[in-house]
C-alpha cells in the first residue's frame, strides 16, 4: 500500500516548477530508459516471445500510448528496435510523431494507476478501447504487459509525477494510487 502522505505528495506535485506529468514527453523519455532496465528487451526479443518481429514490422515497433480520459493530452510513443543480439530495446521515447504505429493503447489515468501492481487477462478489456495491434500477439504477451505497466508505475512513483489532467476523475485516481501494493510491483519487476 502507498502511504497516505505519499499519496498527497503525488497529487500535490504541481507545486514543482515544471513537474513531470504522467505520459508527458519527459516522462516517456525516462520510461524508455526504464524499459531497457527490465526483462522486456530479452522477453520481447527474438530469443523471447519474438514480439519485436510482429505486427507486420520486422525488428522495429512503435507503441503509442495515452490516457483516454484526458481531454488535454497528446499521445506519446516508444520506439522499440531489435539490437544486434535480437533484443527489443527502447531506442527513444517522447511525443508521438505520427501517423505510423504498430501498437496503441490508451487506458484511463485510473487504469494506469491500477495496472501498476498487477495486470492480467481480467484487465485486458481496460486497454481495448483505443487498442491497435494484433490481439493474438497481445494476448500471448500478457506477462510482458504486466512488466511494462509495473515499470511505468514505478517510474511514476519514483519521479513523483503529476497524475492530473482535464477529464480524469481525481478521486478515483487517488483511490487507485492509495491501493498500489509496492511489494507486488517489486515482485513483478524482480
């Protein structure tokens, strides 16, 4: 569980000069670095699930992510490429340069917080609205989604990001943030 004092710090972060906001370009660049520090490069590479060569794009994937409840929000992207060893490494993260993409998912802000300490088949419908990509490939990579969302959530907490946006239900987001189980998140990333 996230301590109550930490929850208020997370929600109050706009007091910083230029706070990092969940899924802004700054956060997404750091999320790219976080991706490379997890098991995802090996798990999604040619020696793992082979995801890097899916969706009609061999050796390169563009993942577009956003928060569908945020009316004032631009999409961001992660560019994932196969390195010389066939691992799926994140090359860059930032504003979506459109229109190309192989994958897109746009959970609500509340769902981003909820998925931080666990994601599975039961949560899959939560990202289906706005989802783009081969469903079969996505379904076979549920465990990798879980790692991705845990890494995204850990980064958000580490950076004390501002989770607010026009359209998000602040009360529901605060409730999900208060329910984050840090031990479960750590176990996913271990």
